[in-house]
C-alpha cells in the first residue's frame, strides 16, 4: 500500500480510464476526474475518488484542485479529437480544440504547481500524440493543439528542475479501441469539403489496414513509468506504432 495520489483528467473512457485502473491495481490512491462523473465507471475501491472537472472552466479547475487536496502526480489526459480539412473547420471549432487540448493542460498544470513547488516534489504527465512526430492529413488542427503541448512540456520541464518537479510526455499512436475516432467524427459535419473527399477516403482506408496500433494498456504503462521512474526519458512513446514512429522521427 502506498500513500501516493494521482489526479487523472478525462477518465470517462480510453486512456484515462485505463490509467486510473492501472494505478488503482498498484495500490495508489486515484482521483479520477471527468465532466460528467460516474461512480460506476471503475470498480469500487477505498482508494478511488471521482470528481467533476471541466478543464476549460477556471472555476471547475479551482474547485477540483481544492477538493482533491495534496497530490503527487497530475496526469493531463483530457482531450478531444478532430478530423477534417482546415478549409472546412470553423475557427470557433479550432479554438474549442485548443481550449481543451492545450489551454486545459496548461491551466491544470498551473493549478497544481504551487503545492508541488512548496513541497519540492511532484510529477506532471501530459498525454499528446505521435501525430506530432509524423504529420498526417486531416489532423492539422488536432496535431497543432498537441504539438503545442509538446513544446510547453519540454520548456516547463526545464523551469521546474530547480524545484525537483518532473514533467513528461506520453505519446500514443493510433488507438482504435478508444472513442477518439467516434468523438472526432461527431465534430466532422462539414469539416471535409467535397474537394477533399477522395483524400479522406484514402486516409480512412489506410488507417483501417494498419496492423500496428496502440492499446489503452500501453498508455497506462507509459504513464506509470513516467510517474514512478525518475530516470525515464522525458518523452515516452506508447504503443507498437508509436515506438516505430518515434524511432523514425
């Protein structure tokens, strides 16, 4: 049993849910956050707390951090996907992607830094994507939002070294078992104008034929390593395809 506490954002499905389960199985205390809390989403455990959190809302962040109390690890996993050609994406939609994926990560990190700095300990793990290492069509806005987090994390790691605070990146590959594609497609109305239709068909067909993918367990294992191994690299690819892409980058 450990008294270590991890706060994980975006735990309603996919990487966040798998990571929360992974930490619970290793006797960590877990604060699993999501926009619409569901107590039944994880097995009952005395080490589990489920809290509401909208990373785009300053009041929600403040209330969650206050309710959580001291933590040891922050896992910034909450994010939304978007598939579409830039020409078909409204700037309102682009801003919404950045508000969650980029600003939300920065805001959550900023909220926990005072307690980490005062205790001179803490770990921040930001989950982005290997599309930031290998550009793909129809993901320009999404990729930009995640690439910004890469740059943010790399710079942040340097400024926090003096306080013994670590910052890491976990970069998953394509994860068909998660709801990323489903959620991204829900925002696709009009995002692929007719001139881009043939390109989109080819892209989707290529993805369907890919045999190397990332599983949620791969991401959970990478987050665990970042949280518990001070000697691990700042960047951790997660998944067979991610490892391959990272090696070629």
